[in-house]
C-alpha cells in the first residue's frame, strides 16, 4: 500500500491483524504429499470448507437442548413491547419542530434574507423621510407578518439542554418566554404600531399637528426594528455551525466582517445625512450647505454620505467638514468605529494568512524530507520523480477528520462517545437488515458493537483493500468513492478474469461476519475512497450480552453458512466477496425458527404502524398482524429499506388429457362473490413443510374434496413470484410449491355446473367485434362449483395454459375474465343451492308470487326404491285450495309428484298465505 493513504483502520494487505493463510490453517487441507497445498487443492473443497464462526456455535447447542428465542430465563428475556416498541425519547410531541430539521434551516435562511432587507431599508427610509406607499407598504406588511409567524414558531421549536434535545411543548414555550419573547414582542409591537400609525396619518381628516406628531412616533418606532441585528448574528452563527466546515466558516467569517463594515458605513451615511438635514444646530449651519450639487437628487446625496462614512471607517480624508456640534460628535463616533473595524479586519486577515502558511509549511517540510531521503539513498532519478509526483498528488488531497484527530472527544463520557460513533456509522451500518433489527432490539448493545468493532478505512487511489487467498476478518461497506474488484482463475472457481466496479453503498466480504471467509479476489480503490469496516471475529461474543439478540444472530449465521456451502453451479453461482447467492434477508428468515420469524415480522410491522400514511389501512394492518401471529406471513425490512411480505404457498396444478388445467376462477363467501384466476392452493404456516404429505392431503380435503379420489400426484417444483398485495399494499414475495397432478377420469368428477346468463347486460352491451376471441372462448367453458369445509363455494374451470396466462398477465385477459364472471348467475345459483340444501321434506313453506296463483319450489324427495330426485316445480291450482280444516289435498299431477300432501298452515284468512307440505 502506498504511504500516502491516511488510514484510521489497517488494510488487509498491511495489517498484522489480517494475515495470509497461516500454516496451521493450511494444515486442514494438506495432502499426503507435503506440508502445503496448492490453490487448486484449496479451491477443490471450497466453499464447503468455510466454517461457521465459533462464537456463534453456542446457540446451536442451546437449541439442541431445547432453548429457543422465546424460552430464555426472565433475567435474560425482554418483553415484546420493550424490545420491539422502543420509543425514541427525543421525538417528544408531534407538534414540536426539530431544531435540526430541514424546515427550520429553510426558515432560518428566509429570516436572514428578511433581516438583511429590514436592516438595509429602514435606515435609508428614515434618513430621507421616504413615505411608505405602494410596494414599500406591501413589503413592510409582509415583513411584519413574517416576524409574527416567527414568534409563534419559536413557541414550538425544540432546543438543547446541555447534550439533551428537549421536545416538550411546555418546556419550549417556557424557555422562549424567559429568553427572546420580550425583545421579539417589543420589536414586533413597534413594527405593527409603526405601520398602523403610518396608515392612520394618511387619513385626510387628521389635522396638521396630529399628522406631524404621529409621523414622528412612527419613524421612532421603526428604529426599534433594528434591534433584530442581534437576531441576525445569532442566525448566522447557528447556520454556520450546522452546515459549514471549518475552512468555510473562516471564509464566511471574513466575508461577514466585510459585509458588517459595509453595513456600518451604510448606517453611518444615513445618520450623517439625517443629522445634516435636521433642524437642530448650535451654529445655524449644516454640512449640506457647504457641498455643491447636493440638490441634484437622492442618489447623489446617498453616495456622498456613503463616501464620508467610508472615509471615516478607513481613517481617510474627505473634503466634507462638520458645521455644528452634533455633526462633529458624529464625526468622532465614526472615527472610533473605523478604528475598531480596521483593527478587527487586520487581525482576522493576519490570522487567516498565518494558518494558511502553517499548513503549507507542514506539507513543504514533508516533501523536503522525502527528497532528502531519495537523494541520500541514491534512488534512480526517473523513479524518484515518480515517487515525488505521487507523494505531491496525495499530500494535496484533503483527508477526512477521524475520531482520533478530535481531541475534544476525549473529554466526553464513554457512553456519549459510543453513541456518537454509532450516529456516524449508522447510515451505512443500518443498510444491513440484521443490524437494523439488533438496533431495534437493544440500542445500547449496538452502540457497544459499533464502538468496539466498527471503524473507518480511508484509501487513496490505487490502494489495495485486500488480496485473494487471504483470510478475511473484516466486512466492508463503501461510503464514498469507487473500487474495482478483480477475480482470477488462480484464486477462484472461474474460467476467465472478471473485473467489477464497487460503488458507494455496496458491501464487500459481508460473509466474514457469519463464517470464516477467505477472499477470492482483489479489491483496489480507483479513486480516493472511504469505507466502514466491521470486525467479524468477535461480533458473536459481544452479542452474548443479550441472549435474545445473540440467538437471533446465531440462527441467521447458521442458515447463512448453509447457503454458502450450497452456492455452486449448476443451480447457483459461486460465492464471491461481492455476493453470496440466495442469501437475501427475507429468504433466510423464511427458513429460521418460528419464534425468530415472529420477532422479525413484528419489528417490521411496528415500523409500518408508525408511519402515518399507513393509517388509512388500519384494518389491513391489524389483519396483517394476525397473519404474523399465526405465522401465515413473514414481513421483513430489506437492506434497501423496502418492507417486503413473504408468503409460502402450496398450490396444485391439476391437468387432464388435453393439457387443460383446473383453475379456480372465483369464490363465493356468503353473498359476496370474488373473481379470481389462480391455481387451487393454501397458505403454509412457518411450521408446515410444502413436501409434507399431511399438507397435501389438507389441500385436497379442504378445497378439492370432489376430485381428490381422481387425482394422481406426479411431482413438485418451487416458483418465486413478486407482486404487490392488493389487501396490504406491500411488495409480496410468494414462494409457491407447485404440485403437478393429473386426473384419471375428469368425466367422473362430482362437480355441479353453473349456468350462464345469456341475457346478461354485459353480453348485450358488448360490441360485435369483441364477441369473438378470448371472451367467446371463456363463455364456452363449463364453470364447476364445489363447497369447501368452511361453507364457501369455489368455482373452477378447465383452462388451457394460454388462456390462464392471458388472464393473469394481460389487461385484456383480465377484462375478459371479469365479463365472463359477470355473465354467470353466481350469487343467485349459490343462494338457491343453499336453500335447497337447507330445505327439509317437512315444514317447508310455500309462498305465492305477486303475479300468479301457482307455487313453485325445488324439493328433493327420496322414493322407497330409487335415488334422490329434484322436483323442479310443485303446482297448486286455485280449485285445490284447502279451506279451513279441510282434508289435505293430494296432488294428482305427474307420477313423480305422487304422494305429496298439502296441509293448511294458518287460520287467519287467506288460505294461500302459507302452507306446509310433506311426504
């Protein structure tokens, strides 16, 4: 590594903590022929030779003894609310503004601009007695209104009490009342009073004496507004401390000094002209009487006055002399101001120049020593020039200030320093979902981890971060800059050299935190770069301070290591320092214990619940929590901050001889019909395996009971589909285990056929050009209905693969499917089926329709020597109406209706109002 790199953390290539593979480590892979093995022998066992880090092995043994995430002793276990609903004490009331917020910064800049306007225009308007009218009056009212809003906002702005951010409404209001309320109220009162007086003096009914008196009061009150000069200095200081570097603050400080000098000259010029035009004079003379051309115009008068003020501040000479005692006193005051400003300007410029020369001197001394070293060691001239140019280029590059450069940090308590370090590395570290979860579970533990094992690495251009075939002890996150990652066949399982670019936000050798990783490539910085380094050797040992956090990390590490071992062609790519295939956070969480799944999901759920924009989905949010508790859904926050829902599904693809699939095209829940187009399936819980025969049998019994005897299972495969859930509005990853099955005889399926309403309005309104194609094809399909164990009806149809894909993947197909379902008398037929199922052979009532005297009902009867039979109609004519206690009327109709008796059911009038019948 080049000597010019400024490092706060040793690189892998140079650090004694990160060595090449030692002989003891190589002995595990030694062959019989020698003490060392070749790279080819090492690669032959790789990545199966990468072991789980030993500090994570404890939890694996603990789980074997029955210890789980939810079974720790009370002194080691935290409640769910304490762990997952941890509140930020700095947030306080939602009505309090954070002093570090963007709104507060923008408002501060706006107040600065308005202050500059007020402090510049008020003296000029008062000195030249310019009336407030037109645009000046509008701007004056806007300025007063702004400061009124500013005073109200100050009641609701947080502040720092020592190192603590106070966000309590009561405390912020009380503090403002004790500090700036009185000065702000006085100045604001004077502003509004001045404006009111100015408007009042414009009334023509006022007498001349009243006008003069009020005008003088108004001018005097406007001078009070210049008290905001103190506010200007406070605003400038706050903005500079928050958003500017040290060098920028020096430049701004010098620029501010120049602006203050100009503003002082402006104020003095206005005062000089006001004194010269006043009626007070002990000699009867004024300086304007001695200056020629002063009556040319207001602009010339202002520039003459400004010339006089600048001459007094710079202690120069001018051909204008005071003519009375007041003018001479102002002359002396201006010279004193000039002396003070001149001294401050000279001292500030001298200090800035000295700092610049000192910094340049340090660089010159370093380069001088380098030249002397090269000369004394008689280094080749051409090579010495290369070394000097490289050193000069690197020494000019500004280095980031590291924690060890800030001596003031040594004065802080250890807890505060740990929290500060966490705040510095948090934006990069929280990109890993595990660290985000650990921080939510135990923030103090994460502060300790960051303090001990997280630091920064600074690399100059062409610096090496790590070399291939070396033991990895650190994981890296690129914060700034750009690196190149090079893999060669000698050190990795590839056929040709590959070079990748690593940009900001990317991880390097993240597997180091969970397993004993070995680098398979070379990382080198292309430009000046900065990285966050995480020591993975002792991470697990520190996490043991909180057994819940440790168990979570150990389960994650164990599953991660399994996937490292499984990452190899042809199924997956080889793992590299940049990426380990199939190690996405959500996919790993889906394979860990149910207790850990619930903890991770509830943490993500609470993050959703805290978002106010999600309030409109409160019902869906509670439903999602229920799914999490029942382990039907997993919710995770990925590294990019996206909340993702994961569902494991078991679906069955049943085909018949011509290749058509049995597809669920709709469902009826009570009186609610929902069109769908999906394969029959169900959600799996965390403790249910897709290859479990019991789960397959449950799917057949609950949703496909009518066809289960005709189904033959042929195998299964896994599909992963990403889609946005309509219910929850979340990106959902559906991990579907698809069971391939076929039917022996689809003609023997015990499914009832739904009727199609040929007179449906959708069919009548459909243009003639659309009566062909997919919609017409779907109308010819039979829709089969079945009833599941929950009492709901499911509609199925045999669709071809092309029809299924068109409905699920195209908008035209979805429209055709919706129209198809609309053409079915679904709800009506389901209600009739419910009525027929509930109808008994005795006690069923018949009611007359509004336009006929005949009565019809579908009744299932069972003959003594035959199967069940559906009576589509039972007709009772008027002349068969029973009267009072008359004998029962026996229907003499068709043979199939023989034996049906009708009994009177009421004695209150209309004999046809209600009847019961029985066999």
